[in-house]
C-alpha cells in the first residue's frame, strides 16, 4: 500500500497511526520511514480506537500545514489509486469527496451477513440522517482542510467505528460541498474485522443521537480542539532524525514504570 500511495501522480505524504501493534508492522514502518521522508508514523502506547486515530490524523495535518487530508484503510480494501480520483473531485470544486460502495458504479465484495450489515447500516443512516448520500461508513474520504472549521472533526466524541458516521454528519451539516465517487471495496487480503457486537450496538445508539440533534454544528459555538495525545493530553513530538512520531511523554512514563 505504501508503494502504491507514494507512486501516485498526485504527490502525497503518508501518515500511519499505529497502536503499538505486535505483528511486525512497526518493524516494517520503522525501516520504511527511515528511508523515505514522506512516510510518517505515530506510535501510541495501546489500542485507542479507529476514531481516535483518524482524529489524530486531522490534528497532525493541521499542525503541519497540509492543504488536504485523505483517509484510507491500510488493508487494501480501498484501492490506493482512488486517492487520485478523490483529489480530482476536490480539484473540480468539491470540499469533501467520499468513496461510495453503494452509488451507481460502486461495488462491495462482502457476501452473506457482512454484506447485509454493511448495506443496511448505510440504509439506516440515510433514513435517520436524511442526507443526500449513499455512503456513510467508509473510511475513504478526502477534504480541503481550509474548508473545514477548526475543531469540527477533532472534537467528535466517538473514538470507535461510529466516528465515521459522526464525521460525515458534521461535515455535511457544516455546509461543505460534497461529491461521491463510485469505488470497488474489496475484501481484506488477510486478518479479520475488529468490529465487535458491542461496537455495532453503540453505532446504532450514536446514529439515533445524531438523528435527534439536527442543529447545524456551527451554531453551537467554537469548541477547543482536543489535545494531540488521547492518553496524556500532551503534544506528539516529531523526531526529525527518523521522521517517526510518537508521544514521548507517554513512552517516557512507560519506560519509568
């Protein structure tokens, strides 16, 4: 995936947020980041949730002054080549581009119960939120950071998978111009989904909360952005020697016991 992203026509840097994985991922990332300055790695001391990792990506993108941000899964369910198509949609005038499995031309490889749940989760979201979208739960999205108010995404309370719906709900209600593009969502090459039954339950509860509260987000006043680190509240530090990033405060306290 890193090779594909770095080889795109649209020049992009890649940030990986890793919650101290033990499967060898960090070894690969350390080697690649040391040799390629366009790869950044944030290492967190424990598993903190998909939503919190994505929010941290927004914090980092703003801090480093990027013009655009793209979210993409790391298991090749999303085609890295679609990043170019999302960027093209932004070039054409969209503020937010979403890769959709369910609009005409989109495809989903999931079969059986997984396909049923994915499709109906988006049908339910469409019924509850009443937004002109076909896709609410995918991670494949791109946005112009200048068009997204500070704190809009960083202050989302959901740290799990339900973050996806809360995120797109805030972006649409903030008045961003949205463009969906059809994508082919493939089944992962290896491993299993980390979504638990409890996560699915919380997702439904949070969706109903979003449906009840229909106020435009921006009418609620300005909220402060979350601190960079979800654990200790201190900023992440960029280690320029290797371009790897991690919360030195957290790791320092862990090393001291």
